[in-house]
C-alpha cells in the first residue's frame, strides 16, 4: 500500500479499509469503532499529538504530567545504526525507533550480537529510519517526526526475569477509561484479554486470541485508571499503555488508532458499542 502514498488521505483510507476489512468505509455517518477512528484521522487533527506518539518527545510530557520515575530509563539515541556504540551499552537492553511501531528488538545478551545479527539489524533499522510511518495507515500524528534509533533499559519482573512483561492498555473516550486489555506472552504466543473498569472479563476478541488461563487483576489497577484518565484528558479517543512492574507503574505509549483503526472487534456488537463511545459531534 506504500505505492499509493500519493493518494489523498480520505481516498487511501477508503481503499485500505476495504482491503483490510472487506467493508465500505462510511465517512459521512461512521458508526463502528474502526470507522470512527478513520473519521478522526481526517476530521480531528491536533498537531500536538505528534509529540505524544514520538517515543522520545513524549518523555518530556510524561515528566511534566506524571513524573520521570514512571519512564523506562533511556540509554541513548542515534540518527544512524552505525553510530551506536554497543560497547557502551549494558549487557541487556531494548532497541527501537522513536517514530514508528513494530521496530523493537530485545537484546538479552550481547552474545546475540554476532556479525550476522548486526548486519540484519543494520539493514532493518536503516530501512526503518527512512520510513515515514504516517503513510502506512495515514496516522497523521506520525508525520514529520525526526527519526532515531533509541535504546532503553530492559525492564524485568523480579519474580519472573525471563518472562516478557505484561502490557495494560486502556481505551479512553473523552478522558474516561472504559475498556482495557492485558497483553500476555508477547514474545511467544501473544494473547489479548479485555476487561471492564471493575476488571470483569469481557468476551471481546481482537487481533490475538484470549489467554487459556486466568488473568490476575493488577495490584495498582485503580491507580492505572486514574493515570489513564489524566493522560487522556480532552482526547476523543486514545489508548494509554501502562506497565506494572515490581510495585511501580510505568508509561508505555499513546496510541491514537488501535490497530491502525483497521482491526475490528468480535463479537460485532462491540464494534458498535465502542464506536458509540467516540463522540464525533
């Protein structure tokens, strides 16, 4: 679809929405959760959202509104992969780009960094650094971000250091969190389980299947809801991602278009219910 980057946003979104969902996109009277997210891309633009999706720039925002202690420690930033001094990095760390999604590499030991692995990573990140993520799904906040490769400290659960940490992702509507999901086993067999704000399990299935085991309620669930509301204040719809780790809460990211706004929820009734909560009047 990048070959269609010359198309106007509205036409591109109509084509891509049909390509991914098999449905026609109604911009005039959007109803469903995914339709309304596409409407927001075209009709509800806020330049300040670019700072919030930039994984570097958002750190200043979080420092101001919540506190630096809720950020994963930053180890460095580089305009080119070849500028990275791996000798100066710790034995374990995380690499990602600041301007896109899906570019994370978790390094659990520098022994992994063989010449072949480094060559693959160089090609991967140099390609990513040239990419304007905005064109993929016309998520306008990503347009114009100066790209970097960044390294963060690898954060681990003291009780399960070899296990991927769990994400707690809150769907917030006008500053009110109403639904959230827990992402488990991200590095092996990812599962998404949805809950209401009393942590009752919901029957929503979206992107990944539900876990085949009970999901425990996080200890700081009430505090999570409070900070999700605070971070999403004044925003028609946004997903606020948080982590609970070793008794502390950490910021993950702002996501203005869940799944790019193309991944429909099942059962279908949830597409309508979540869509009803996005106020476009």
